[in-house]
């Protein structure tokens, strides 16, 4: 056949290109579709998966040719194959894809000893058959026999350039399934599923590059403005609350998409959260507590909870800054003898939690693989809350005490769907299906909460545990303002929209007097509040929150958008409102608040982007020397 082709050099060349490209495409498609479990849910997703290797193949092979012609193409083929295979091995062991910060774990693969045989499979040789074929085509078919198969550098350049529109098409197509795919920096399964494994690595390199640049140019002096600012704003925690929960276990229960407006509210004459409505009377309940998350959603709330630093404006710090140095709650109380854990029945890679929890100093993460997740016990996003709760209680009873355990529910997540037999209330009747269903999942979550708290109260843990329940962020976005207005019976202007960002916060435990607090605060304040209750001296001065019980506290909460609520005002998108009445007031009344918001967010960003906590000890020593 090749002999015949000899006459037509151009078509011969095209054929070689075609075979080489097609072999790699087939292999990538097989690995992505057959070895990785990427949960392809519909034909559009399957088509994206089949399309996404193309841009990387053009880029990789084009670059190879551009650098070193025919040999460059072969080198690219071999290197690309190795990259795929290392990921296959890594995936089998960790059920995850390699990131640059995780390269250390790739090295561990070599040291796995006995278990390396578990991740190697005899059929893996088929993943290299094509490498032999490519070597034969590109090396042994000597130019002397086929004079004209000599790829030109220029061709390499053209191929690499073609990769750009291919990638843009891929991205636009993927966005039909997932909006803001790259900026929201979702979990790696989603990235690989949508842009393919090789492009995912390129993305990871770019992300890492940006991070490193910011870090490289940072120095310890940059921490000083933040330290000064925080020193100035410092307030004394409430001494009456100091140590009321000393030595106790802590359960932080993060309720998915739970907003304050559902509390003590009804639909069709039925309470949406009957259990929580009663439970809140048993502890300290905060009525003006806000979420402060942005694109990182749940992960941002976790970031604030443990660091008292703001999340980022773009992307999720959990994803982009998991390699930073932190001095987070788990690390601090871990040193005081606490066992620190997370329980959440989702994939451990979601929000990069498996990596970030290590950075924050958690001892253990019980993720989906640690729960008995079956089809019957799952719906929508996965494991139904009722089962998550009962399994988690069993796990907690086994933990070494005292423990600090964060639990994150899942069922009340967009698109808010439930099996028929779990619907305890009729759908809503507003113009938004999303809001109508949200009422049902909220009601379900409350029932699951009831089962959990009642069981927990009967357990031995109850007397020795502080239970902190909060909503992670909104469930109903601005897009459903009209429907929300229909339900609440009022117009939702920007003030009302801001007030809808309140999420419940309830602190329950011995020593916590049942009371309602109208303090204005947010997730950034959780850490100092918890530390004070535990009586732990938290020496990390870089915290933007303040004890919610503090008498000295100035009412203030700043959102990631730079909006704020203070004791008197709510400042939203440059408009100013009286916080109590919601009346719009003169803009200058809010100038001070906006300025503080801007300054505070910039300082927090400088710390995260510059990885400045690594200089903490150094800077403190300098301060002491003065
Ligand atoms: C996923 C869960 C939901 O594990 O935390 O994430 P979200 O989309 O709410 O950030
Ligand atoms: Mn969430």
C-alpha cells in the first residue's frame, strides 16, 4: 500500500498524519471514556468527550513537529502517551487526576511497593501498541524509502495554530453543559470531561504559573499592611463566652443552599423547616448572619470558616491556592489534641477538597467512597441526606475525642429534585420551577436534620459536643427574583436581594444560653467565635472576622462583591439603604463602608495571592524586635 502511495507524496503525508492523529485520538477517547469514570449523562456530553482530544492532539503534535520535525512528532507521541498512562495509574490509585501541586504524590506511586501491582493491568500493554505503530511509521519508514514524509516545521506551526480554534469550539460547546467552566475552576473530573486530559494539564500549568508569579513577587513586607489594619480593627472576644465549650467536640454542620428566609416561613400553610424552627429556640440563633461566598460556593464558605480570610473574586481558593501555607483552625486545634475531620458524601476531588483539606491540616476526610452509597439511597447530586446523617453519626461515635468535625449536606442542591416518596410538601406555585422545587428539598433536609439531631441527642456525644449549624450560601439566585417576590409578597430590589443573602446560624451546646442575636455578621466571623467558645488561644493574627458574641464588635459584613451591611446601612452596587427600613438614602452615607470593604478585600487577596502566611513567623519576630 505504501509503495502505491509513493507516487503521491502529499496524500501519503496526509495519510501518515491521519493515522498518527487518529491512533492517539482513539487512545485518548478510550482512556477518557473507558478507564476514567466521568459520569457521561447525555449524548451532548458524550460528543464533547469525543471531540475534546482534538485540540490537544493538534497542539501537542504541531509543537513536536515545530521543534524537531519527524522526530519531534514521535517524541510528542511518546511523551503524550506517557502522560496519559501516568494519569491512568494515578487515577486507579487516587481516583483523581494529577495536578502540579500533587506531583509529589506521583512520586509516591513509584514507592507504593506491593500495591503498584494492583494498579498495573496486563491489558495496559494495549495502551502502548499504538506507540510501537507510531515508532514504526515515523522512524522505520526511512526517508530513503519514502523520501517525502518529512514534516515541515511550518506545518507544525499551522497544526499548533489550528489547535486554538479547536479549543475555543470545545470550550464554547462545553459551556453549554457547564457555564464558567474555567473561571469557576470546578473539580478536575469536570474539567477532564469537558476539555480533555491534555488540555486540562495545560490549564493546570497556566493556573500554577499565575499562582507562582504572584507568589514569587511577594515578600514578607507585604504582610505588614494587613497586620496593621487587623491590629487596628481588633476587638476583644466576649470574656463571658471564653471557654464555655472548652475541650468539647465540635460539629460544624453546613446546610446546602439554606437561606434564612425559609426559617419560620410557610408554604400552603405548612412550615418549611418545622424542626429547625423549634431547634433554634434551644441555642444562640443569629438572624443577621450572611454568607460571603463567590464562585467557590460551598468551598468558599469552608475557606472562610477555617481561615477567617475571604475567598477569591474569581475561581475557588480551594482550587487555585491549595498549595499555600495556612494556619487554619484544624491545624491550631489539632495541636491542642483535637481530631479534625470532614464528612461529605460527594467525590473527594470535588472542589479539590482532598488536597485542600490536607493543606488546612485536617486529619481525615470521609468522602463518598467511605459511605455506603447505593442507587436506592441516592438521588440528584448523590447520597440522600438522611443516609449521610445516619452513617456520619456512626462514624463520629468511633472518632477519637475531642473532635472537630465538619459535615456538609448535599440533597438541597440545585436543581432541587427529590424522589416522589421523599416529597413532604407540595411544590410551590411561583413562576420559577427552581424555587418551587427548592421548597420541597428544604423541607426534606429539615426532616433529615430532625432524624440526625434526635439521634445525636440520644447518643453519648450530645453532652460533650458543641453543634454549630449554618447555611453555606444562597440556593435561589438573582435570576429568580420575580418568583421570590411572588412568594414573599414584595418587590425584590437590590436591598431585598442583599438581605436574601442571610443564612441561618445556630450554636447549640451546654453553656450557650438560648437567645436570638441580631448581630450583623458573616462566615468570616465563625473562626474567632468558635475559638473563643473553645477557649483556645488562637495566635494567628491574620483573621478578618470577629467574635460574634463580642460586646466590642462593630456590626459589619462585607461581601465578596464589595457590598456591605453595617449597623445602620446596607451598601449595594453603589446604592445606599437604611438597613432597618430598606429606604434608599444619600449615597455618601455608605462611602465609609464601601471604602472599608475595598480595603479589607484587597488585603485579604494580597495574603492569599501572595501566600503571605508563610511569612507569619518572620514578620512577628520583626515586630517583636522593634
Ligand atoms: C459539592 C457540594 C456542592 O460537594 O459541596 O457544592 P456547591 O455547588 O454548592 O459549591
Ligand atoms: Mn453548596
